[in-house]
C-alpha cells in the first residue's frame, strides 16, 4: 500500500474502500454495484476542512468556478480561489478539469453511455464540447479512447 505524501487525492472508479480509524474501528464502504465510488482523501487540517467539504458537496452542480465559489459561501471568486489553492494545492479550474477528465475516461471505457449522455453527466453544453475536451486532454477522440480499453 502506497502512502500519500500530498494533502489531498481524488480516486475514481472505486468498487469498495476500507477505512481504519485511529480508535481501531473499521468501516467498509462499497458502491451499489451499478455505480462506483469517487473517493477523496484529505489530511485533517481543521482550518481547511470546511472548504474541502463544501467543494466536494457542490462541484458537480456548479457550471463555473464563480458559481462553485458562491455555492461554497464565497462572494468573491478571487478569495475562493486563494483558499481553494491553499487547501488543494491546485487551482479550482485545474482540479475540476482533472476530475472531469478522470470521470470522462471512466464513462468512455467502463460504460456504453452515448456521448450525449456523458456530455450531460459531466455538464458539457453538447457532444462537440465533450469531444473537443477529450482530444485536448488525452490526444484521442472519444471513440479512440473508448476502443483503447
């Protein structure tokens, strides 16, 4: 098992996860068989935990970084970005793009969803925008990526 040196990591396509608590308790969390888990591992930094919880709660519904900032209780996107970067060690835009890329790859390789369905799930305006994002991030078209299973 690899130890994480960074303060946060996001893992996708997880079937189950075992949590071992300091007091010796253990909890196993599993997907429902149809949907896998996305697991975010955060080191306990009490001063930064609230923004992390808030971001993880709202990022899927937000259509923009300024909307995510608002949903997380920030009236100023610049302040939100500064706090986010301090907590996640990456800009909010890059974090969202990285997560979208991982989820896109998961959907293309692990499901038979149409490009239209994936575009909707990942908040793209249309299939064309999804295809452009796929090529930009991976160098492959969605079809090529799907076939590279």
